[in-house]
């Protein structure tokens, strides 16, 4: 039976084309893939924050008078939280990078990843984005949310003791602290970029004990320098690579009275004019480019 | 256009020569089996074709240079390197999400339909699946990709008989059509005998034999010779001789079937017997040089 009505209802496309295909978004899925495999990226900061928050709650409830203290100690926990999370993110990021390009060769899954139309460049960049973008974003989000929770909890405790929470709110420049947090996260991420890139490179090269290959040669050079010339340039350089963002990006002229307004401590001009920052970024780019080349050639082992 | 065209492909690892000027041309729509002893260069050749290893010589895969254009090439090429390269930590649903997210030619509903025929649960991790199920999962992912070339390197290694048989049946019934090209290497030669359209033998980094399966059938004949005719059969120039249950089986290349028929039972040789005959002959000739 001929069914012209059906033909009208389902007109044949005059130009049959391939079925509509979703535009691939490799970078997005590459980053999600990293979060599936390495749940410590978000679990470690969350667990640390939960412990911190538990301690803060006990301290606030049992010793509410602390919140009325005139000095900076009342609001000290609000800056301890981001400092703790930034330190944790550095450790999580470093251990992540040590494993990132080695585990896929160790379990041979690199053969599966390479069977998909994703370039080595995108893969390495997605892995570098974990310590440089994802972890800072996680630290930022947790800090902002938990700082607000801390303020609400403290206010409730202060109100319960019959005082006014206004003094506490006045002492706590949350918005300015958030600007300081963003500045710190950018400063530390850019400063540590060559560290992460170096760890990624070694992780893409070493067959085993990546951490030893990443660290021991540097220590050996430092020891050689100390023994041969009696100087400490290498060890000072390594220390500067870890802490230089703090020295160049912040200033504390009066060490006894740290102002709670974080913005008075920021020195973005000095940070941006530090040669170590830009030399570090050049090194990071070179290391990442080398890691891309290496991943192209590396086979599973 | 040929799906694969290699000319003078060379590759060495230090002092070891893996590919010694390999020439290979695979037309579209063929199923090619690459057979060779261990260390013959099969995997190296496939790695070069897949852009996983640099090489010397000319190589075009679907018109592209695999080493410089691997990520583009992988839109049209799929491969299963061997079993168990799926990451053990990934969940089945995550594997589907990921391939769907990065591959423009992946048809998720087709993969879901293939998985629905198995016992694989969507929230299982790969490490919780049996080896056979991991292969089913990988095959489902690969078959849902509308690729032009599928490369399989020992795809059924370590699988039990049921899964091995099912693997090739699924591939032939649900995947292969005349527009796709499949290249497969395996040591389980008998399993792919009826699947292939073309056959090459590779030894010491070179193609030592190549022909279509139709040509194998018309050119080669194996005769289980009756004891009284052995001398007569030998005089016709067999390329190989072996003993089965005390009877001589002689393999002939391009011999006249009418003259062979009275000497014993004729049949088309298996790939395995042909392989032993060809590689053995090749090695004897090489030793003589």
C-alpha cells in the first residue's frame, strides 16, 4: 500500500548528510577524566577543610570570648583556612604531576587514550591545568563558602552570649580578603608553574620512582656545589622557586602588627617585575613542550 | 584510494632492525590478516600505521601521514592494541561519556545497544570486569565509532574460546561492511581463516608472502597422498611436506589439480600450514644465500 501521507510527514532530506554529531570538547572531557582518576584533587582539600571546620566549631562554641578579642586573633582563622588550603593544593598538585604521565604508561592505558582523536598537546595541557587552574579554583570556592559559614557560626555564637556581632563583622573585611585570595592564588600558581611542568616532564620520562628522578638530581647538584665551591646558590635557588611568590608578592613591614586588611600587604608591581616569575614561566613553557614531544614518542612499558 | 600504503618502511631500535623495507598496500573494504612469528615486526608495523612510533620510508594511512597527523587520523581509525588497555579505574559509564565527549564519530546509542546484549553493568569499574567483559566493552566502544579503518593487534589474546568466537562474529555481523577496512594480527590463525579477504606473512621485518584468500584457494592445494603414490607426488615439486598419522601431506603451489587428484585427497590448505611452508622455505633460501 502506498502511503503518500507518510512521505509527506517524513520528507526525505534532499541532500542526505551524515547524522548530526556533537561537537567534541576534548579539553573539557580531558579535565573531567583527570578528576575521575584522581579524586584526591578535590577530596584532599575537602577532608582538610572538614577537619578544620570541626576544630573551629569546637573552639568557637567552647571559647566564644576569643571572638571578642581586640587583636587580630579573633579573625586569625579566616586567614589560616586559605593558607592551609594553598599549602595543601601545592602538595596535591605536586603528587598529581608526578603520577600524571607515568600511570598511563604503567597500566598501558596510553594505548587506549591514543586510539582517540585527542592530540598529545591537549592531553599534556589538560594535565597541567589541574595544578594551575583546577586546584586554585577548588581552593577559591571552598575558602569563600567556608569563610561565610564561619562568619555565620561565629555571629550565632556571639549573639547567643548576648553581645552584638557588629564588632566582629566590622573587623572582618571578607570582600577584601577575597580579592587578596584571588591575588594569592594567581601569584602562587604562576610562580609554581615551572615546578609543576618539571614534575610532569619527569613523569612522562621516568619509568619508575618518578619522585627520585625529579628531586635527587637537583639535590646532587646542590651537594656538589656546596662541596666543590663552598657556595649555596643552587639550594637557595630551589628554596626561592618554592617561596619566592611570597617574598615578591607580599610585604609585611611591621611584623608585630599584621593588618587584617590583606590588600595593604599586596605588592603586585614588585611581583610582576620579578625576573624569577618570567624566567620561571619560560621554563614552564619549555618543560611542557618537551613533555608533549615525549608523550608523542613514548610507548607503554 | 588505498586505505594503507607503505613503501620501504624501516624502523630500528638501536641495533635491532624491526622493519626492513616493508611494502604493503591495503585497499578499502578488505579484511587483511598479518601473520608472522614473534618479533617479526607485526606490532611495529601497526604502531607505525597508527602514528605511535616514528619510522623511515613512505607511509600514508587514509591519505594522511600517521606520525604527524595522529590525532586527526584517529577520527577515521580505531584500534584495539590488545586486551586490557582500558584503564582499570574507569567506570563503564565514564568510558562512554569520555569517548562520546572527544570523538566526533561516536554513536552512543549504538554502544549502549551493544552493551545491552552483555552482562556489563553501567556503574561497574573496568577492574571489576572479567577479561572477556573488558574486551566486550572495548569492542562496543570501537564498533560504535563510524571509522574507515579498524586495526586489531592480537585482539583475542587471553580470552576463552566462547569470547574469541563471539568477538569475530560480532565484528563481521554488526560492523563490517564493504566500505570499512580491517587489519588484524593474531596467533590464533585458524579463528580468522574464514574472516579474511587478504593475507600477508611477515618475517624479519619484511612481507614475505601476500595474496587474497581467493588466490590462496585457487593457487594452493594440499594432498594427503596414498602411500603408494608418495614418490610420484614428490616428483611434482611440492613446496612443503609433513606427516599426519603416518601419511604424507604435500603442499603444492599452482599445481595441476587433475594430475594430483589420483594421488590422494585434495583440499585447500589451512593458513597455518601455508604459513609454516612459506616461512620455512623463505628461511631455507635465506640460509642458502
